[in-house]
């Protein structure tokens, strides 16, 4: 299933979503209202092969974690993402077995091209 994990209160997510032509095959998931669960996170992980890639290191809460944790492991990233929605990098678009993570211009453009194929 095609999915888009985003934050509805994020102006960057809104801007990106408005630039994409989303059709009804994309299931929209607002991570604030419906935080990613272990099954959803595992589906993203199976494509990314790395929790750190889908982790938002810019999250304000991460500053506290870095002070308290000496070594951050893959399992730490996983636990933090499941603990609070702000640790999930956004937006995350899944189309089939292709994954587009974050808001870099390159990622947004590649996702847009893939969306136009649907």
C-alpha cells in the first residue's frame, strides 16, 4: 500500500504535499494524530534498512536524549521513534517498495516524478 507519513501542523510538509499530485492510492497518515506503530515502522525499516535514516535528528527532544545517552544505537532510534512522533523524519512517502524520506529538494523532486507515474 502507498502511504505518506506527514505532520499536518508542519508548514514544510504542507508545502511539499501541495507540490505533489497525490491520488487516492496514497494513504495519508498524520503522525501527530496517528503516531507510527511498530508494524508501520517495521514496514518503513524493511525498505530503508536503517532506523537512523528515518530518524529526525533536528527534533528538539533529541537534544535531551543526546545529553542523557552516551551511545545511540539502531534500537535506540527505533524506541525513540515509537515513543514520540517528533522523532520520525517527515515526510515519508512509500510507493510500492520505494521510499522517499525527508524534505530535501532532491528527495521531493524524485518523489514527485514517481507520483506522476501512478
